[in-house]
C-alpha cells in the first residue's frame, strides 16, 4: 500500500503500517493492555511568525481504536470548527508516566516529521516543541515549518557511489564555530544544513556562515575530495551549544539545522558528486516524548531496576547502562499490542525495536542515508536489537535498488570503545570504530610504542594493518570492518584531543610535519579512514580545556586559510584523499613490511600495500619516525618490489621518480613518502 505521507525513495513494501494511518488520523501508539495512558487530548492551533504566538483552535479527545485498543486515533475531519487547508502546530496532552510524574503535560508527537521550538520560547522548559503538520484535502501531510511540502529525493546512480573499501569518511558536526564575541572570541553551534551545502557547492554561500571567507570563497569539502559525509546526529535534539547526542525527536530533522527541504537539497547535491551520506544514531538513551507518554514500555532507569538484565551493558562485566541525562531505552521487554510495522492488531512486539526501526525507515527513504554509525552499542544493552536494526537497514537498502543493490556500497558501523569485534564477526554489525588505532598513531608520532611488551615496530605494523591487532578472542578480518581515525568528536581522555593540541601538549612544534605523517598513515593503512572535521587543516580547541569532558567547540572553518602552513597541510591531505579514493591497491588488504632499519633503532620502515605481479600496481610507503634525516644524498632500501619496472612516481609531491632513484631517495625526519606505478 502506497503511503502518500512520505516524499523520498518510496520504498513502498517497507512502509510501516502506522505511516499510512497517520495520513488520515492523528495517531498516538501506546502499547500494552490496558493502555497505560487514559484520555489523551489533541491540542491544535496555528502560529503567527512575528511574534511567535500560538493561536489555539481547540482541545479534542482521542478515541481508542475498536480494532487496536492501544492505538488512539483522531480523525482531523471530526474537528469543529472544521480545519481549513493550511499548516498547524499541535501537541498531545497526556498524564505524565515518567518516574517524576508531574501531572498533565503537553508533549510532542513521538512520530512527528517536523517540530517547531519557536512557539515554546519563553515558556517553561518542560513544554516540548510543537509538532507541525499540513492539512489538505482532508488528509495530513508532512511539511516544513512554513507549510511547504519537501521535494522528492532523487535516486542516485548506485554505480557512481564509492564502495566501502574506498571510502574516506568526513565526520562533521552539523554546526560549527566562527569568530564571535563570547569570552573566547568564538560563536558556536550556529551551523545549518545550508552551511554544510556551501562546503560542497561554490554557488551556495550558506546561511549563518555566508560571511566566512573560507566558506563563501570555495567549496571546502569538494576540494578536499572526501566521498562519504557522516553527520553527527541530524535528528532533532533539544540541547544547543553541544554535539546533538541528546536526541529527542527521532523522526524530525534538527530544528536548529533547518528544514527537511534543506536536508534533501544537501543530500541531492552530495549524491550528484558521488558522495555517500552516513548519519549518526543514538539509541542507548533518549530525551523523547515516550519518557512521559509510556515510560514503562519504552524506558527504564537502570539504578531503579537492578535485577533487570536490561539495566546492564552488553559485554561490560556488570556495568550499568548510562542515560547521560536522558532515559535508557528498554529493549528486552515485549508487549502484546498493535504492531505499528506490520499492522497486526494483536501481536507480540518489542515497542522500542519497532520505534527505532520506523525512524530508520524515515531516514533511509526520505533522506537517502547510505550508511549508519550507531553510537555506544554496548550501552544499548541488546545485541539482538542491534542485529535487528542492522538487518532492517539492509532490507531498506536492498529494496531501494532492487536487483542492482551492491553489498559493497552500504555499511552499518558501531561505536564502542571496549572494541567488541565479535559483534562484527557474528554479523551483529558490519564494522566498528577502531579506537585503538588512534592510540597507536599518536604513540608513533612521538616515536613510542603503546605497550611495554610490544616493540615500536609492531606498533607500526598493527597501525598499518589493523587485521594484525589482537582484540581478545577475535580480530578484524577485512579492512572494511574497521574505521580508523586520528581524532573524533569524542576528546574525553588521555591523548584524544585534537591533533594540534595533542602535539603542542607534548612539546611538538613542527605541527605541519607531524600532521602530514599522521595523514600519510591514515590514508594508506588497512581500514576505512575517517577525518574529523577541521583536522585536515589542524584546527585547534578554543573552548574545550578539560579532557575529562566532551569537546564543546565545533570546527572553526575560518582557520582553513589561516597561515601558510595550514593551507599547505590542507593541500597535502586533499592530494592523499583523492589517491585513497581511487587507487586500487589501497582498497586491498594485502600488506607486506619489507624493510625495518635496525641500524636506526627500527624507526625507518617501508611496506607495500596491494599485490604485485602482472598488471598489479602496488603502493610503497616509507616512513621515518625519528628526529634525524637520513644521511647523505641517498637512502637505499633493499627488496623494493618491482624495482626494475618503469613509471614510479612519488604521490605526496606529485613527481616522477627516475629509474635510477627507485628505492634510493633520502628521507627527512618525521617524513613519509608514498610511491606507486598506478596512474589514475
């Protein structure tokens, strides 16, 4: 059955049944029998733009569906006076079911496609944003806050999108910083989807960053050449000035970032540039309306249910789940209720499973998501749910492309710092953030090893080939299973701050040289490289001074052209990004260390990426992890693969290498050089 309430890829067979119900009714699903809530009301009205005033039309009772007793419905055509065609704001009035129980509350529709905080400004903090809907021809339609209908998303050419083993992911907080007037001279959390678009399109100057020269004078990310954009949670979060991990309205784009139309425009643009979209999803805890509507079915407080297995993290030795100021989702409990996905009126369901799989459908069909990053998978507490979510994502991807679906062009990534690689090998996830890679890299940049019992050489070997790294009872077996990064949005802890600040705190002042070495390793190693926004020009932290807390200042793009060395670093990284996304050898896992210079303490090494022989064109990397240049005019490396073949070039400097100098070129301190005979 076709659902006219969505505007994206129209993956009809995957639409949840409740999506169709919501086209004809206001709907509140509250599973369990008898229903845990009684006599909810719809409060509906219109809003004036200036000033933001809510004009209430009325308050109307819901009716329990006779077929589905945990489903509350209200036909908009039954409202008197009759609704005219137009855009409306509404809330559900309910009796609070959370442990605090504050009485009657107005809450957002948990399935709202659009929310509006403007009409709640100046009200009590407990008032949630209004849900937004358009009434037309007797039906309810998802719309932008101004009432316009979002355009249909174009289906990208799958063949043109990059495969997983050639991804370079760019992790971007969809808000960032520019010069401002606060105590540290920085205004934060003011970016929008339109500003992100300006990073890819020279014809768009953005919205709030239209006066930032680095943004309006160019398309930074198009120039950088990344082929996957990972947005930190783009679903609506109430908090401002932070990273957006306090998801409240899972079906709606973040109110502060822009409308659904703004997001569709961004996705269409990056797809036209053969760039995949990843989005971050937070499902361990939430700040959503079900905390108040139906707490016992959807949420729990672990410290109040210590005998409940759902209160504990997976694979974490009895560690309780952490709601980080929100409420943990309840995943082990089931209920006999209406199934909002399949439409069965009396079925056993996991309410939280169904809720999260439904917003997954929304994001994949309406916003063209090409991959997912699941936050804190151990803290979710249920590997069975994570597997179910991953499998639904793959069902939606396969339905989008049909027989043309390519399994190498979709990915579900998990993040968990305890490194449960077994989740990948057991098929719960496709890939995992490789957090130990960051520690190995930063040790290498200081000429150190990570573990006393492990040599510097083996630290570098495991850095270059993540399949060699031991993670308890299992290892990565494929480069597409591991996401490597120099820095991420999470700076909590020792040696996790931005690279610039890390180097300074260790009294390293040749930032450009060490940063280039870091990127040479990131972009030529086995695994999927991920660049945290701003590291490509060595951005620095202005506001985050406590490494025990998460970063509070997003990337400052005004620094991109700030000084000659930052511009040079950006150009260096852009060159290597393009090399990584195109060179066949760097999409392979085959790696061979063929030179370790023991005469220099093992601090000069050379290795091959990719296979040799026939038409194969491997990549050879040589790196100097010491404070000394190689002596003399040449540095000879024995066992150089295909030494007698012609056509070698050095990639980082973009120059040809004469046949007599293959494997003989000198190396500066803390320098890496990359050679290949491949021609892109």
